[in-house]
C-alpha cells in the first residue's frame, strides 16, 4: 500500500481538560476545527490556541498533522505505522480520529523533526 500524504494545519492548538459534567463552551462550537472527547471520567477538547477556554488544565503549543483522506475504516495499520515513525524519532504525539481520517498532534518545537522523520520514512508532508 502506498504511504499516506499528511498536511500540517496552519493553526497552533491547545488540549484542554474540563470537568466531566461541563457544558461545551460556545466558543468551541464556532471554530473551524475542534475535537471533543468525553468518557465517564473526563472531557477533553482540542481547539486552536487562540480560543479562550476556562479549563481545569491546558497544554498548549501543539501542531496538527492531518492524514489526508478519506481513509476507509477497514484500512489497517496507518495510525500504528505513523506513530511508530514518530516514536522512533522520540516525538511525543496526541492522536485524534474522525470517521474519515486521523490527526497527529506534535509539539510545535518538534514539528520540524516530525516532518523530517516522516519524509525519511517515505511519507509526503505538505507544510507551508
């Protein structure tokens, strides 16, 4: 199977954790790109860092690498292979998925090394 193409999104993102019973802030729903994850124990929101959220904890300065899709849900190993490339390069990741694709978040300071590692592994990475 051919290697996927990734694209670096232009915004800098932040990962927030809120009380599990919190409402989703309206400012989140107005964003062009956001990710929400909720379990029995936590509520996590990923939005552009410029969006102000009253969170219990925030970790900022993340860049997003989008695996250009759509990807078929029956495809196997894409996330594992990309994750392995980044792990081998000692780059910490935060991953979110949608129905059609995966998004790998890396710290801004690691973006250059992440792109280099992916390109070395024969991935194409579109980056401004």
